[in-house]
């Protein structure tokens, strides 16, 4: 009984030592085996590995592609039009030993701080060598590639590979936005005034053309009316002449009645004329004509 009691702690300690000597590296990570701060082994392939318990420790690093948002920064292109650029990068730890030597125990946090500094410097250098029009055009993809290539050389010293760099946003500084918007508003108002002036000019041309067309149509209608009226008068005179030739006395009687109707129109029964006027011949008795 006493012997079993003594062996039990030994077995527990041996089992704990054996378990602490085993570690697993999965496919998403890499691992360093350190002994008193010195690198003793690099484990980049997934699997089951062993280390010396208590003496050695395992430090794990992400083997996936990581993202880093670069803090917005102001750049000054060749045309001195300042811009605020917002970018992001994709990177991965390529050389684990060099990465450990470069950043020590601080790990990814210090590495990203240094990568941010590298990207900001290269962004200012590349974008400062072109105009703002190029930055705001389709050429920005090529500029981002230049920033990536230039940053890779410096990032290699950290054991880091820059996979990609992209420019997310390119804006004017806040203090310049109001002036820029005011200038844009003035340009749009000028364009609107030009459009209104051109519209008024076109409207005047349309009105002038319409007025001329109206005058031409009215003149032509009046000419046609005069022609028709003249033809009607000629026809009427011809009818009158024909009627007069057929029965002159009846025609004179008819014309007199028409004259009476026109002369007494509107209730006017007062007329001033000579007593012997022929106007009322048909109102007199036959013996007084």
C-alpha cells in the first residue's frame, strides 16, 4: 500500500511531463520552439511535435493572409492639390525566424506598426510623383501596385511578405471641402445660366419663326378671302345684272325694298331728304309717281 502511494505521484508527474512535451501545429499556423529565448526549431508543417518540457516553449503565429488598414494620411501630388488617402494591405508572415528576430516577443502588433510606417512612407513617395488627376483616375490601381512593390523590399527585412495594397478612398482634406464645393456650385450655376441663355435664345427663334408663319398664314388667308369675296361679288353682280335684264321694273322694286330695310334699320324712322326724291317712289300712289 505504501509503495503504490509513492508510485502514484511519480506516474502523475511523468504523465504531465509527457503531455507537456507534446504540441500540435494545425494548418492555419506556424510555431517556433524556444529555449531560454533562443530559437531551437521551426515548425511550419501541420502535425504532432515534441519539445523538452519546462525548458522549451512553443510560440505560435498565424500562417494565413492578414489584413492591415493604414491610417488615413495626407499626400501632396505634383499639382500641389492635397489629398487624404485611405489604404489597406494584405500580408503574411513568410520567414518565421526573421520575423521573430525583427519584432521579438511583441509579435504581430509591432510588425503591423512597422508595416504601417513603411506603407505610409511609400504611399507619400509614389503619390507625390504624380498629379492628382492620375490618382483619381483608373491609374490608381497601377499606383497601388507600385506602392506594394516598393513596400515589399522593406517588409522583407521583417520576414513579412506584402501580398497586396489597395487605395480605398481618396478625398480632399476637410478644410478644403467647403471651398471645393463652393467652386463646384459656382461652375454648375454658370453652366445652368448658359443653358438658360441658350434655351431663351432658342425660344426667341421659335417665337420669331411662329410669328412669321402666323403673318404668312394670315396674309395668305386674307388674300384667299379677298379672291373668294371678289369672285362672289362678281357672281352676285352677274346675278343682279341677269335679274335686271329679265325684269328691270321688278329689280328696281326689289332694290328699293332693300334700301328701305337698310335705311330704317334700328328703329330710325327719321330721314331728311328732298320732297321730290325718288327714294320713296314705291311708297307713293301710282298717280303721284
